[in-house]
C-alpha cells in the first residue's frame, strides 16, 4: 500500500526482489544489509533501475541509516536473511539474526517470517519474539509466516497468528491479480510441507528410475523429454526446506521415510555424478596429471539459502580426491579451458550448459550435463 513503512531484513535475492516490488508499488521501503549493519533506503526509481543486488552494489548511490532507526519506524518487518552456516550452526545463526531484527520493533508493528520453519517452528519464533520484545503476539504485535523461494512462485497463503486478516499485508504480498489467503500458522506450515515433499518425491522418483537406464537407446529416448532440462541446480532448490521439515520429527514415521528417502536420493545422485565423471576419465584414457575438471555453475551468491554454495564446495573437495586440478566458475570464464590439459566440464544448470555449448567451438573438452542421466556431450 502506498506510503506504508516497510523494512526487509536481509540483503538476499528473495528479500531484495520483495523490497523492489513493494517500493515500486509506493511503499516506503528500507532493506537491511547484514554485511554492513546498515539500512538502505530503497526508492521506487532505484528499484526500477537496479533489479538485482549486484547492480545495486556496483552503481547505485543510496541513502542509509542505522538498523535500529529503520526498524523502530517500520510497520512491517520482513525477515529474509542470507543463511550460510551449516549443520547445527544454522539454527544459531538464524536465531542470532532474528534477535537483531526484532529488538528495535515498536508496539503495533508486524513481523513476517520468510524462512521455512518445519512443523511447530513458528511457535518457537513467537516465544523468542515475545521474550526479546516483551510484547504479546496477537495483542501488542503481529506475527505472520510467508516462506519464499522466489517471487515467481510464492505461497498462495499467509500464515497468521489466530488467522488474523491484514488487508494492507495482503496487498503488499499480492502477486498479479491473485489474492493471498490468510490461514493459521499450523495450516501454512502444512501447506509448505506438502509443496516441498511433493516436489522432492517426484524429483527423487526420476533420479532413482534413471539409475537403471543403462543402454544408449533408453538414454537417448529419456533425454528427448523434459529430463533433458533438469539440472543439478534445479534439483537442489528447496533442499534446505526439506531438511528443516525433517528436523521437526523425532523417531521413525512414514513422513520421515519420505523425507530421508528424498535426501538420500539427492545424495545418491551426487555420488552417481562423481562416478560418471570418473568413468568418463577411464573410458577416454585420461591421466589425472593431464586432466582438468571445471564445474560450471552460475550460482546466485545472494540467495537466502546456502545449499548450492555448500554443495559446490563438497563437489570440488570430493573430485580433488581423484583429480588434483579442479576449478569452478560462477560466470562463464572460457580462459579456464585454454590449457595443455584435457578439460572435462560439468554443466550444473541449463544456462551453464547452453553457454558452454555456444562457446566451446573448437576447444578440446568433454562436457557432462549434470542432469538425471549424466549425459556426456563430445
């Protein structure tokens, strides 16, 4: 809504896209840059000219203020930080940033939580919110749950404490002509769980079936459909959400079998991709000392979730057990291919694959598509 004061905590891709959308629609928006501990005032004209964080950092001259000053004046605070810790440290990192974000909040403001929580996770955040601010949720302050992966596919529902409907928030989060529906926090958690599990159940079914495609005819037929455009980059989307959902349970149940099976399916694919790389080296009689492996993965360094960045480092580490010369690039850098060694390129996304194919020309390289079939292109 025009003139509404909004703060987005976290200079993440998702947070910035949300901030730009609201700024262009007339809201008074600030976005918190965690790395500099400052709040950037995001004017409508800035949001239109600089659609990405990278372009904003490179060119834009923006006004800033302290985090406390920005948050203390806001009506709506969106929590969309970048999370880069791994393992058990993730929860500590999130809680630390959440405390920083909510401490300056004033009475009658609203917090919108944009990370996935799993079942019952919002109850924990509400307890922390009340402890830090001293306000009671539902009376002195409002709490909403709206987990986002990207703004092209946002949830259709907004989780709300006591299912309270906020017309202004609904307008802020409106995408196109489709209205958002308010539901209970528990219902929103369940909707997100269904969406996450449905996606990974389908994905892992594809990955497991493709393991059995051994002959060239079957592989060729399977490669002719949509599997051809399913890459590692797509497979990892939302893996953090799946793991958070799994942490909601203790002990064995059918849902945990589905979650653990999906996680194992992804892990199994990573192993199969590495095995395929090793097999390709053997089939082509490539000696380790005369071979370079290049992982081509155009990663978004500003995503809220750090799954892809972590996986890339894991791939590099595991491949170096076999080949010492392993490189990666985030944007196409074909200078890496000019070497006295044979280069094996692993394209981890559709855009990376298309870029390599377009530019490889007469370069002496082998190309593996990190898709369900691990296709080798020569």
